[in-house]
């Protein structure tokens, strides 16, 4: 079994594998796009919390494009 200190995550912005303490998650509520109650559809973006470029890009990064109907 892996120790928690060994957990790593992939940054969605730069693509680097980073230790758990160097990754944060930016959440974007996309519930309105799907016509559901607030906070029922969230878009999670993992980013390096020690890289200014990743921090700046996280709020606008999208895994997929959601077109509003």
C-alpha cells in the first residue's frame, strides 16, 4: 500500500506529475449548463500550486467545451 506522502497527481495545465502537496484543485460550477441545481455539476481542474503559469491558467482551463443551450 502506498503511503500518503507518496501520492502524486497529474497537473491538467502543464501535464507534469507532482506530489500531492504541490497540487490544488480549482472548481467551476457548470450546473447551469445542464439545468441542474447549483453545485451538482462541478468541473475540477488540478494545477500546480507553486507554478504561477498553472495558477493563472486554472480558472479558464476546460477538459471539454460546454455549449450553453
